[in-house]
C-alpha cells in the first residue's frame, strides 16, 4: 500500500496515511482539527539505487 501525503486547508497540518490506491481520495478528517477540508499533496519519492553492482563506477 502506498503512503499518501495530505494537507489540511483549515489548520495547515501536513500528514501521511497508508492507504490503498482505491481509497487514496476517500474522505478523511484532519488528525489535528478534525476538518474535512483535506487536499492530497503531490509528494516526491525516491527509488532504491544501491550501486556497487557489477560495472559500478566504470565508464566504457
């Protein structure tokens, strides 16, 4: 399940929730002020890249 980041339009709190893709936009309440005015935030993500494998650091 992906982690989604949300922002409360009332109090400004940003928080994350682990939700299924199907529930990503389902109604939620702010954990701080309990407002329903929540907006999903576009989050940056990283991909694993450990390097060090065969040929790492070599240019041909």
